[in-house]
């Protein structure tokens, strides 16, 4: 059975929050003992073309991964990519999530991922997502479910309804998306952000006014687009024997609050964690969550355990010059070791900071997106290797014209211009630095001085694109 995803391809992207190491790290900080992300079993529900799973399968060769999607065409693309990369630890299959909810022959999984599915399907399938998570989750396993949520979803719903009204005579889905994008762009230009309502519009319209046609068709203007309140999501998970753990993306973790705010929140919610999270969503105008769940038999701590944070490793989120902040001692220390993930004890020894002080500072920088935290960090190579080898997955993505390529950490690097694409293709492990530099120039790029080239290669390494030998 063909779907709208077969008719109009959707360009999917890997989401770092889905990576097993990230899921394990969040679970660990909430008091759990998650399965090892180095050798794990991962199931993705609604995997599309496999963008999430392929990067994990490539980097974690001792793991087993399975992706299921209703649309045959994306599954065919995923299978073709896996075959081109010679990946034998991953499989993709066409399947209905409603069938998986009743059980399957797939077995148990340490991590079950449902990214971009829950609030984009009908209510029966939505319930089936949680049922399938529970059905296939190992006893100590972690499920990941992302969804649009309120109160921010209410405003997006208003924009959705306005777009459908504005494009009421447009015709097919592609024409409706084009008219909607035109509307969002005009509103962005016509309305200033000098008051509260204008500021709210300007928080939403820039992204929507430049959104791709496939994004608009499959996301905001999809047939089943329905944000949910967090409390309703948590209640649905509980009906399937699962409980809330935390958010996969640290920048979505709210707090710490001033003492009087925290006291007020506790008075409002009476120690009920679901109520606490629901009230906080309203305070911060949240419209998206990537929430982790586990079985109700596990003991979850409400807050991140900073004592456990001392057992993690830390890595700069990207090249130091690309961060929108003034580098401090922590970031400079991580940059000097990039792309290696640095143990807490090593950082503390160099910086001479107290454990509690450093733990708080590291969590703050993780929430700001300046660094990443890892329980079992994948090994990455530095730029100094004689014959640097960009991952074959990133090279394949660059060669096939994708706008982004996947890092070995499950993240994204935007491919701006032809030079970076050529560089990725040349750094295949067969050339040394001078050969790559001269071949770049032969392909039409300016001839870089050795120091300039080494600097560029260090940035590529910091992005997580160079494989260890």
C-alpha cells in the first residue's frame, strides 16, 4: 500500500537525541542502569529512509538495529543505503505499527525509538506506538517518543488553520504548501516584533516562511497533526506500563529555578512529577518534547543526579569558533582535546574546580548546546592521522547531493557549498594531507596553505566525521 510518503518523499535527518549513547546518558542521570549503548539492540518505529538508524549502525557495528515503516519507498531507499555501505547489522522492513502493537517476531530491544510519529498519526496508531514500545522493550530498556505539545502547539495550530484557509483554492498538497509558505513570509515581513503578539509571531514565522515543501506537507500541514498535553502523554504511557524518565535533549530541560519559583512550583503540584512537568511546559511555552520512557518497575529520580554526572565524559559540541559564546576555561580545555570525550576527573584535575561546582557548570553548558555529555562515548579520530578517513556514510551523503551529512555521533553537518563536498570525497583514507590539499585545488578550490588546511581538518574532526583507524 502506497502512502503520501511514497508520493512525496520526505527528507529525513538523524536526530542526536535518538542515539543510544544519548538515551543511556539521560537514563543514567535519572538513576537508572541502562543497557550498554556500545552493544545494543535498537528498534525504530516509523523509520522513514533510515536516517536515524544508519548512522548508529555504521558507528556501532556490534549493535543490532531494525527499522519499520509503513511506506515502501523510503524503506527501499534505506535498504539500498545499507547495502551500499556494506552494513550487516541493520535491517529495514515494511510494517504497520498497529500490527507491531500486538506482538511480532522481532524480539526484545534495549532502545525503542519513535521520532516524529506520535503527534502526526491518528489516535489508534498513536496508541499503537506506545503499545509497540512496551511490547518490544527489554526490562531495563528505554523508549524514546517525540511529539508536538501544548501550550506552544495551540499557536502552531492557529497558523496551520490560517494556512489551510489562505490556500483553500490552491489545489494539491504541493500547491497548498507553497501558498502557506508565501503567507508565512508575508506575515513575517508585515508584522513587527515590538509588542508581545508580534514577538510571538516572530518566534515562529522565520522557520515556517523558509520551510521546505516536503516538511510543510508532512509536518504542519499533514493529515494528522495534533499536539498533546504532556500530562495526557504521560497518562497514556502509564496505561501501557511505562513512566516518564526525562528529555533526550538537554536544552529542553528547564531549570534550575530561583528558590521562590521552585517553592511555588512545588506548592502548585504537590510533589507530583507529571503535574510539575505540565506546569513548567506552560511557563516556558513548550511546543516540542523528545521524552524518554521506561517500565514502571524501574526506580526513576525526578531530577538529574549531579553526583552521577561526575562519571560521564564531555565533548565540545563543535568547532570552538562556531559556538555563539566567549570561550571559557571549560570549553578551551575540551577544544584542546577535540574530538576526544574527556572524563570528568580529568577536567576537574586540570581546572582545579570542586566537583559540585564543575558538575553544575558542565550541565549549564550542555543545556546551552556548547558541549555534549556521554556515558559511553563513541571513539573518534583526531585530524593528525596521516591518511584521514571521513566516514563512508558522510561521503555517500555528500556525493548524492544531500544538504547535510551524518556524524559518527548521530548529528548533522550542513554541507555549505561544493568545497566541503569535495573535501569529504577526497578524505577516504587513501590520501595524505598534502595530496588532499592539492587535489582540492585541482577540483577548483583555492590552494590552502598547510596551516589553513590543518585548521580546516581539525574542524572536520571536531564535528565527528573522521573515523578512528
